[in-house]
């Protein structure tokens, strides 16, 4: 019993310890100060994490049946992306980055002054709570936004339909989006940490985690380490829940968690979808 108490006490002290992340923060500040202060840094961080984190799932898609061990976790095993669908998504993603993300980044770089780096790092508890708080806030905003874009036909056809070209999603479909949707998502991802008054380290961590969970939602595989399997009680939706949205677009509007769909009666699980086939 003593051992359990001591262990629990150790983790609580670690989470609350203000100086745990300080060496990492000091090292980042001293070695990469000019890069981190640049208004371009968050853009470079999110764009590079997107392509790096897509890569393992892309390899799984390309290897296909040659990797049966991996394919046993494919949510819709009979529907794999073809070379032309992968290339189409790469084309849309590059188009959006060249004609939207790049000009917006250059404008930020030209007009926004470099940010100040605080001396103190956040505690681990502050960082984790900040990341979860940002995910919850984004989940709520996108639920409303997404629902409206499905219920109002003009919004759906004009902006959101491109994302529903594929009823069996795959990692590269994550940013196969219309420009308006990409701008909205980017706006909330940038604004929310400011609303929640997060430390810069927390903000950057949220941005990378958000890129990862968005890719995971679309990856088309329900691996044993999927976020939805690691978080208990069906709190988190994950890949199988978002896969259902791509098969039955009037369900599962929340991107990450399950509660809004359950509260508003738009929740559907994967067994429901397979039963409808
Ligand atoms: Zn989607
Ligand atoms: Zn949708």
C-alpha cells in the first residue's frame, strides 16, 4: 500500500513540478531563439509534422496486402486507396499549401513582430491540461462548423464536399480540404491557445498533437495503440468513429471526442455502419 501511495505521490509531484520542463525550455531558448521567435515557426512546425506523421500510414497503404499483419487492422479492408487517389490528395494538399498557407505565412512573417519567449517553462500538468483544453475547445467549434456544413446544402457543396470524395479515408485525405475549411481550422488552431492563455511550449505541443490526432482520425486503421483505445469509456472517437462519418455523413460530426455527438443524437458506432451494408 505504501508503495502505491509513494508511486502516486511521485507522479503528482512530477506533474506539478514547475522545473521539470525548464532544462528543455532553456535549451530550446538558448540554441534556437531566432527560429522559435519567428511568426513562421508554428507554420513550419505544423506543415512538417503533417508530412512526417502521414508517412508511416502512407507506407502501410502502399504496402497493402504485402503487410498482412498491418492490414488486419484496416477498418475497411476491401477499400484501399489507389495510386491515383493518393496523387489527387497530394495535389490538393500542395495546391492549398502553395496558394493559401504560403501567402498567409509570408504575410505573417512580414507584418507580425517576433514573439517574446518567456523565461519560465510551464509545469507538466499545465502543458497536459493546456493540450487537452485546446483539443476540447476545437472539438466543440468544429462540431458546430461541421454540422452546419452538412445541414446547409450550399455550404456543403461549396466548401465541404471535396473532403467526402472518399468514403474509406486514408492519412493523406486529412488535408484533402477546400481552402475555406483549411483556413478555418488554421484560424482556430492559432486562436485557441491565445484564448486559453497557453505557454508557447504548450501551444506548439497542442499543434503537433492536433496534427497527429487529425491524421489518425483519417488513417483508415484501428491499431491497438489508437487514441480511442488508450482513452477508456468511449470518451474519444478516433479512427473508427470518423471512418463512420465518411461512410454515413449525417453522423459523427465531432472530430475527436464522442460527447457532442452523443448529446445531440448524431453518434453512430462502427457496428451500426457495418450492419447497414
Ligand atoms: Zn474526414
Ligand atoms: Zn463531413
